[in-house]
């Protein structure tokens, strides 16, 4: 069925006139007449009785009633497709690690959706290895996380540094030192998120390089929950500064020295440029502007 003919049919009914419908569609009246003849021929029924006034047949009334929703759906579809092409509509699937997911992203996504209300965003939490796998499987569009493993086949663009500090129970032995280095942690239980946590791996390597033994660790499933376990006296934690300022009552923050100062987080995707013109591309550009600190370099997948 020709959708243009269906639109013309609706206008004839609404205006009660072939002439008015032709004017609105910018057609010759003969074109409108031919469209209606062809539409009736395709459907095998008479749609209207022509005379001094236009009267719909029972088939015409049925077609008019049901065609309104059809045309609305088609117009919405055309608008959505145009939005996809312009990047002002669409569905973006993001993977995010903590603390970015809880502490940085919510307000940024809110402001982005205020600018592009027809974009839908889904956010999946996970660590970098998990998100890398989801990207490779095509189940995410991009991720905000730490650098992937070498040879992952993914493209990584550094954006910002997440500064880490030590969170210690008030009165703890380490609280007397204003600056802590890797060796300071060797005799104390360290609360950390998981064995796959890149910061834990860096800390263990730094302690061993400084002559210390592998630290006693206790795994806590949530980075944002670490401060409560520190408060209970279970150990000390290295946490992003953004998650513990101001320090919870009963704990103190201490600066970290040496190589334990920060970690780089950035954009992880399957390639560097395939989002051009899409909603995902708009969101990536927005996040670059909001989070980017001008860090050098990028890592193309091998």
C-alpha cells in the first residue's frame, strides 16, 4: 500500500474535498483522483461515494480509523530514523567501572539527556576485564574504565586520572604518618575490591619491589562499601579520593607517595571512529569534554 496515497486519503476525509487535499499535498487534482482509484483497486473495495459531498463507505470508515495509527507510527519511525542519523536519538549501551559509575557519571548523564531527551542510555557496572568481554561480544557500545590488557583488540583513550588515598581507622598506627608509601602497608590488612582490581595488582607489585612481602588482603565486593569496613576496624583501604571526601567520622585520610598516587581511566571501544554521527558518538564527545584532562596517548587494539 502506497503510504502517500493513504495520507492523501486521510486528508480528503478530514477536509471533505479532493481539491483541499491536493492543495495540501501540492498535487494536481488529477493525481489525487488517480491515487484514490489505485488505492481502491489494490484493496478491491470502494472507499468513498463521490457526489456534492464525499461520504465514506463502510470499508472507507474502517480504513480511515485504522490508518490514523499506522501513519502516526510511520511518521514517528521516520522521525526516529532521522534522529539516529543526526545523533539526537538512539540507544547507547555503556559499561562503567567504579567509582566513575557512582560518583562521576550520574550528573553527567543527567545533563546529557537534558540536551538530547530522545536518547536512551543503559549503564552496566563491571570491572575492566568483564566490560572488555562485553565490548568484544558487541553487547556494549563503549566503556569508561582502566586500560585493558595488552592485545585485547580494543581501542583505549585515556581521559582522566583518579587520585587514590589511604583510608585508615582513627587511632590506627598508620594514622600518625602524613604520607604513606608501599612498604608501610606490608604488616597491615589491606581491604580491596577483588583480585582482578588493577590498583590492587599495582600495590602488590610495588610492595614486593620495595622488599616487602605480599600484603594480607581482605576482598570486599564494593568499592563504595570499603569505607564502612575501614570504619569497623577490619583494615586499611586504598580508595579513590572522590569516594571518601570528607572522610567518614572515625576514619582519617592519608596521602600516598611513590607510584601509588593515581590511576588512569578512559574510553574503551572496538575502534576509534565508528560512532561518528551517532548518539553514542555524541555521548563520547560530551564525556571527553567533561572528563578529559588532556592526557597523552591512546592504545589501539592489537
